[in-house]
């Protein structure tokens, strides 16, 4: 029986760990930007319905940053595990 690759064995690990870590870092980034910029440039705080994910609103910017950071961390984790798999199976 052929051994599965690390990527195929850790699909859900990549999704869960990548999104959790990335969204946590995205919230810290969003909070730091909000402390630096303030609420002044945002006309609407965007806390209801679809406005919560609109990057032009106060709350939507933080949510948008969290989603982007989560996706990017999933990609980084997938690249790292694929490189590890290539080294291990070389």
C-alpha cells in the first residue's frame, strides 16, 4: 500500500490551523490599524448584515483583514507542508 502524502493527510489541519492562526493575526492587524487611523475615515461602522464584511466600513475592514490573513496562512501552511513532504520522500 502506498503512503499518502502529507498534504492529503493534513487537509483539515491546514484549513483549521491556517484560518485560526491567520484570522487571529488579522484581528490584531485590524485592531492596530484602527488604533492608528481611528474611526474618522469610516462613515459607517458596518455591524449589521452584509455591511459587516464590506471593507469600506469600520467593522468590515477588520473582518476583511481577518479573512484575507486566514486564507494567506492556509496557503503558507500548504506550501510549507508540501516542501516538507518533498524533502521527506526524496
